[in-house]
C-alpha cells in the first residue's frame, strides 16, 4: 500500500490517496508526482488510479503496456512498465491465461 501523492507533498494517508503497488513501481516512482512528457515537453502528472480509468490511458498489447495519453507516457516511462524483465514476467503471467 503506497501513497499516490507522497506525504512529503502533503499527501494524506486516506483511501483516496493510497494504492497497491508492486516493489518495482514503488521504487521507480519514489516521491515523484509526474515527469516531463517526451512528446510535448510539458510537466505532466502520473496516472492516478483513484481518479482516472486505466483503459483511458493505457492499452495492453500482448505483454507491453502502451500509453495512450501524456499521463500514460510519463507513467510508463518513469515506472519502467516495459523494462525487459517486467515484460518477461508479464508474459509468464499471461501465457497460462
Ligand atoms: Zn508495478
């Protein structure tokens, strides 16, 4: 269970600011709130699983998570969703169905 907006940035320990996160995502995100979108160069917040819908921002293409929006792009990039070992792990989970 992790803070979406870190306590350092005045994020609260209330359900609307908490999300389950794997150790890889949690480590990669740290206390960041967003990043620079590689397409627009704009400061962009990460996808917020409490206020946004996953399928509006991402698409699963086999094991690869493809971003559909600026929020999706910065989240995929910083949380390293498509790093090779994570793709292998996702493939292992997908193959048995
Ligand atoms: Zn994760």
